[in-house]
């Protein structure tokens, strides 16, 4: 291309940074026929159904630079998109990202952000093939992820009697966020759950052929399990004791918070929730309850066997700010 | 789902609007196995290589609401992404869109925007399957488009001696923008080229097996043909007379502007530029010049046979504002 070093801050300088950070990952992929530098990416044919998602992370809404680095933000945005593939039991084929960058974002900022995206892609096992750069007032990362699954896992396949199981923590990310807001970084695992959540790709692949329904826990267990019960037209009972992991209890104690409240209402852990016969015995999963006949919704059962209907407080992007 | 009418302005209200506007298009697609309402979309297997792109349209950068409606903005953003498929000679399979919506965007605004997306998708012949909604300070539309092509057309296949041909106008969109900025809506075709550019999907499919290289003209003919010459390591000669269509000359006259300047430097027409033996005779294409041995770059040849080397002024998203 150009024989000159690109002007710092120019579109060309950013494309060079991105090519350098992504190039090797793309080149080593057997799936990618054509990477950055043409009008579009090209992938080898896939003989299974395709699973496809898009997800945006907007500064000030989904992440704050005072609570995480741009490397964390890039990692997290990528994992949030990949988590939708996990929830379909898909193996990832590749990702594209559209960055909207305000003027004050430096080349070093772009490099940090893309390094985070690359780290997430390496963990997910699929290349970030390319994407788009645009200017804007507000920093955002929009990621599209493509995967393949012979029988994509849907939300609507659960039946009464199925076990419910999760892979990954619930509530720990919300605890990490609250600790950071209190400037109390006393619980590394919770803070890592917030800054570096992991898409449960391997768990999704493990659940194939056993799970009858799946969803990723992005808005909170109560809300996302609520979605699954409505799609499947069943009810759900969750055992409180199954949610109370030592890490969550420790982090909740530091916050003087209710660990069950965190587990049920806290989002952005990207745990994988599955329903099916025997899913609680799958490696990497913990049994948390069961599907029951009746009205959709979630009932919590405590150690004494008492049941409480759980109110969902899923995140509405367009709700008025709390006053 | 909910038995109640959704609260106006809520995320659920917007999802209902979007489902209503997109539902029929998705349902009638044989490609789509699973549409809106699960963690990801699912598509039927495709036995050809996949072509995949992502593109953002940001308010204030790519569109202004005083110059076009939100229906135009949705249409245009969708066509800009689909145009990358045209440039690869791909048939579109489907699209996903991520909308970032500021608080002041109403349900009616969302409906207009999505109606424009749907109209573009109908024209392109592929469904908008779903996407993502997020809040932000700045309105943006990020579209990912997936297509299939047995042999994707790249930028790097042109050879000396190949003809150069275009499908669609060049310069007319820039003329339309300038007319609107002068509050002079005197040339409907130019204004339509700006507000409602069309991805040249049919032309891209026509060019398969004949063209050896292709690119869509998004930044301007000089810039995008420049990219093609660098990727293919050839030079290019363009006949000035071939660019001077009656519509462009009329619109330029209204602006007291040079029509060749508009044709070479004006972007966002999304014309399809192809190189190959005999491409000038393809239906829907106009021969504009030829590929020559030598240094990459574009030379303009006038009616008297005089040659001028064209300076590229491609758009750099991160360049300082002109002072």
C-alpha cells in the first residue's frame, strides 16, 4: 500500500494497527478465505446451519473507562456477542467489529481496544476477521459473530421435568461492578467477572444433544430464565442453595448485599443456562433447579422448601433513568 | 409474550414495532430457520463460500436529519452494507442491524427508520432477520450483511488490457447532497441518488465469471479505482466522456460545478466498478476505460486524448476538520 509511515490518528494508521493485531489470527484460520482489505470478508463453505448475532457496547451505557480499560471493554464486547453463539450451542466461525470512535480516542486507545478483542477471539477460538471504522461523538463497539450448529439450541424447547443447569457464575459480575463503584477492589474474582466475562462456548458445545433449550444470562438469571419459561410455556423452580457459591457469598459480604439478589437480578456474567434431562450432570455445569408445568415465571425455593415467586427486573435500554 | 400493550418508548415497544415491520419478510425467506426472539438468528446451510461485511452509519457523520428522513437513513445504511456484497459478486442471504438510539428518538422515528431498512432489504432480495437495540447519545445504524458467492470477486484480480466498467451513477449523490445544502431541490434524480442509493446486487451477479476484479464506489471513483489499481498492481485510464451522463451534467450545471470533479471525487453513489475482458458489454454496465501496465493510479483521458493524473481525495474518517 502506501510507502510512507501513516499519519498518527489517520484512518490508515488505525487500519495498520488493526491489521498488525489481527493478521496472524486471521491467517491461521482455515475458515477465512479473505480477510481485511477487500470490500467484504470471505469464509469457506459450512455444511451446517449458520448461527448469527450482532451486539453493541456503548460507552457510558455498557462500559465506563473509569471502571475498566479499553482492553477490557474490547474483550467484554467481543465476549457478549460470542455468548449468543454459546447460547445456541454453536461453534464460532469468525467475528467482525464496527468501531465508532470519537476524536479524542488515540492510536494507543485503538490498539488497547483491539488487543482486548483479539484476546477474547483467541479464547473463543475464532478470528476477528475485520470490520469497519467510523467517527462519532460516542465510543461504541458493535460485534457480529457467526457460528455453525447442526441443531441450534433454542429458548423454546424446555419441558416440565427437565433439569435446569448453569455454566459460569451468576451475580458475580454485578458484585464486581458494585465493588468498583465503591472503589473497593477487594474481590479480584468478582472484578474479573465484571471486566472479563467469558462466553461459555465449550459448555454450549458440551450441551449439544442433551439440552433441549438454552439462553445466556446477560440481563440476570430471573429475567433470562423468565424468557426461557415464556418461550417454552413452562414454569421454573430454582434452588437458592445452588446459587450461593463461596465467591458470590464473599463478594456479597464485602458489599453488605444479598447474594441471592445479586444472583437473580445481576446481569452481564454471560453464564450459560440450559434445560434438559440430565443437564445437571454435564461437565462444567451446576444443577440449579427444574422445569415444572404451569405458568411461565421463576420460583425460588429456599433451604426449608419455601417458595417465592421472583419478580423480573430485566434491563430496559429505553426506560427512564431512575430518579 | 406480555399480555399488556407495551409502554410507548420501552425496549419492548420497539421490538414489537420491528417484529411487525420485518416479520413477513423473514417468514417468507427460505434461508431463515430462526428469526427475532432467540439469542441469535439461524440460517439454512449454504454450499458456497460466504461473503460477510459490517458497516456503520452515524448521525452527523454519514447522515443528517435535516437533509433526509429517518426512512431514507435506514434505507441508505442498509444499501451501503449490501453494496459490499454486490462488490464481491455475492447473492445476499440476510442482514442484521444494531441500532443505537438516543433518548429523543420516538417510537415513530424507530418505525420510519426500520421501514427504510425493510424497503432496502426487499429491493436487495434478502430479509433483515433481526439485530440489537441499545441506548446511546448518538443515533447510529450498524448493518451486517451475509451473502454467498462461488468465487467472490476481489479487488486484486485486474490485469493490464482489462476493460473498466461501472453499473450505476458516479457523482450524482454528491451533486444531490450539494443541492440540498444549498436548499435547491431542483434535480430529483440527484437528490434520490443521495437519499436512496442502490446496492448493485443484480449487476454484481451479472459480472460473475466475466469480471476479474470489482469494488463498490463509496468514497469516489478516483479513490476506489485507486484502491483497485494498487491491489491489482496495474494502472487505469478513464475516458472523461464516459463519466459525463446527461443527469450528472444537468445537476452540475445547477451547482455551477465541474461534473468531472463530482464524478471522480464524489462518494456514496455505491456504483459497482468492475475490471475484466469485455465487461463494458455486460448488461447494465457502461465502459469507462481500461487497465494499463504501470504504476497504480488513475489517469483521466479527455476528448482530445490528453491525459491528466488524478489526485485521490478519499474520505479519512479521522482527518482533522477542514478549517
